[in-house]
């Protein structure tokens, strides 16, 4: 059963130890590379399609299902291994593996070769994010984790922005292959830095005694140092709060990954944007919009969750509700400058879910279950969101194109709107579970 690590009301909030912010910076840079490598293929979709003859449906499989099968499923055993061994070493090895596979993407001469390299990227990235969540949670005490994890979660927007700026610039000046090779080399170097410079923190060393665990002072309060694989698995899916946050995030990521993996192609093909313009304007939009969403949501839950834990559900729900009309306007806009103007706010609001979700999961489980619980969260939301979102959108575009629609990708984007309603409903369902949990604890 999940436990709450809330501190005693009125007690001062502990502060992060020396070096915590430096470690957070290193881990955030690893996450930047993690997401840059993951998104580089979709950013360079147009020149790759032109050279290798890849359809929208095949592109959706490359950026979605083929990648997610390995990324999501392998994250579970890797998370279990990291919970029982050195999390920093697992992270460093994973970073080196996905970076080498990224470089291999730049050497692919056919669609099958590109698919194989893409799957290898997924294998490596399976060990990237869950260990980082747990390492940060043991460097930052409760009350500061929301902010720390929101800063860590700036890795995706920074990675996307750098991927757009760097990848598009290199592709415009040289070739798309060179972009993959350079990014892969930087990642291998970063893996060595993690291995030699980041110290493994003590598991649960900064956790306060749970408020609802009134243990006599004479009795030990030690937390089990190791949790079994199936014990954590059953705990996660039996807990209504953990299961519902994973389901709500999965529906949200169905939208976010579908949009991310096809927006550059959409802007170039149907809005008339050039690669050089993508490298500047879309990169800035990604950086500003998504970073603001990550940080704002983390600060909001750190502020409002102590008053009511349902804030972990209401913050993402409100963000998605505000994003819907602006997203529709982005898809409709007749020119790329107007489309980008409408996309700016939804780009941030779409990511109001991530920092609250990660923080809630890390707060709810025991320290020895954090890596695997983070991996299970990623399994659900990425297998659905990353695996099916881009795959669905690519085949939807092919469906409309086969029926003679020249704006097939635009029509496919419109079909994402109902998924916003689904995601909002699931976050409200999560709020009910959180309130019920509070009532049961009080009883």
C-alpha cells in the first residue's frame, strides 16, 4: 500500500543539501539529451521523408509504437534493477547506450535500418527518467520536490527547443544525418560525466516520518531497503490514486506526443514554413511555452497541494480545459505566424500534468519503490501516449490523404480534440480518488 510522506503540519520545510542543485543541473541536461534524441527524428521528418520515402504512417510508427515498445516495457525491469543497485550507474550506462543508437540513426540507409536504430534508442532511454526521479527525490526533501522535479522536467522543452534549433540548422546547412551524429557524440561524453561526477544519495534519507504513522519513539521506523518487483507492481495498480494519475497522464500524452511528433511537418507542409524559420521561431515557442508550463505547474502544486492534495488533479485539468479552444485555433490558422501565436499557450498548458504527476507518485510511495513506481507511471502514459498518439495521427493523415484530401494532416489534428475531453474527465476522476483517500484516512 502507498504511504504518505507529508510532514507534520506547522513543521519547517527542510532545505536541499549542498550540491543538490548542481546534481539537478546535470540530471536536467541528461534529460535534455534524452528528449532531444527522442524528438530529433520528428524534427527532421521532412528531409528524412524526402530521402528515404517514408510515409506519414511509417513516420508515426517510428516516432511512436516502435520506439515506445522498447522504451516503456524495458523501463520496468530497469527500474526494478535501479531500485536494488546504484541508480547513478544505471543512468550513465543508459545515456551512453541511447546516444550511440542516436548516432546510428544518422547512418541508416533504409527504413528498416532506421527502425532498428530507433528501437535501440528506446532501449537506452528506458533507463533514463525513472532513476533520475528517484535520485532527485533523495536530494530534495518533501516541500521542495515539486519545484525540483518541475525544473528537471524542463528537460523536454529545452531538449525540443535545442533539437529544433540545432537539428533544423544542421539539416538546412549540411544534412539531417550530421545532426544525429553530433548529438550522439555529445550524449556519450555526458554519460561519462554522470558516471564520475554524480554521487548516489541515501534512499529515503530526506523523508519525514508520515503524519498518519504514529510510531512510538522506542520503536524503529526503518523503511525496508528493498521492495520486491511484484510487490511494487501490485501496489501501484491496486492504489486508486496511482492508477488514475497514470491513466489521466496517458490520455494527455496521447495528445502531446501526437502534436509534438507532427507539428514541424504540419507547419512546413500545410502552413508554408521553411526549415530555417522552424529553427528560430518554433524553437523559441517550444522553449518559452513548454518551460513556462512545467515550472508554473510545479510551483502551483507546491503552493496548493499542502492545502488539499486534489490540486495534483485540478491543476492539469484546468490547464487542459484552457488549452482546447487555442489548440483548435492553431490547427485552423491559415498561416504559420498566426498558427504559432495560437500554439504558444497550449504548448505550456498541455504540460501542466507532468510535474504534478511525477511529484504525486514520488510522494505516495516508499523510497525503495520510487524508481519502479516512476517507471510504471511512464509505462502506462508512454505506452498509450507515446506509443499510440503519433501512430494514430500518422495513420489518420494517411486515411484522409487516401480519400483525396490535400490537407490530410490538418484534418488529422482536428481529430485530437475529443481526447482533451477524455483527459480532463480522467483528472477529475483522480480528484475524486484523492478526496476519498483523505476521508478514509480521517476515518
